[in-house]
């Protein structure tokens, strides 16, 4: 989808000085959509052409937007990290049923 914006010159000169206006607008939309829970990290990553979610995290952090990371997510991450490597290598699942990442090279 293409969108055309008209920004007064005095605003553009001060706000967009040295920046790509298209990129600034796209990032602003992405940040607002994440903040209001309209888009996920994965959707933001694809929208902005990022290779990793860490790039999304950096953008959100730079704009003071907290991650949507619940205590439940933290508990699942802790649980997964406590699984022995041997279980991960065997394709085991954590107690919640999620497949653990394989540690095989």
C-alpha cells in the first residue's frame, strides 16, 4: 500500500533534518501499531525489513516503548532454559508443550 503525506516545510526541516521521510513515517506507524498492540514484533520486523527481533527491540527501546513480555512468558523462558541440553538435543518439549530448540549442530 502506498500513502502520500504532506508535511509543512518548516516541520520537515526541523523534524526530518537529514532523515529519510519515508522511513521515519514507516517507523512511526510501526511503533504506534506495536504500542497499541495492533501488530506483533514479527509483523514489525517484516514491515521494516529487519533480519532479527533484536533490531525491533532496539527501535522500540530508542522510542521508549516497552516490550509486551508477560510474567507468563518469563516463566516459560526460565523453564526452557533449565532443561538439560541432552533433552533439548533429543527434540524434547518443555512442560508447557512447546518444542525445545535442538542443540544439534
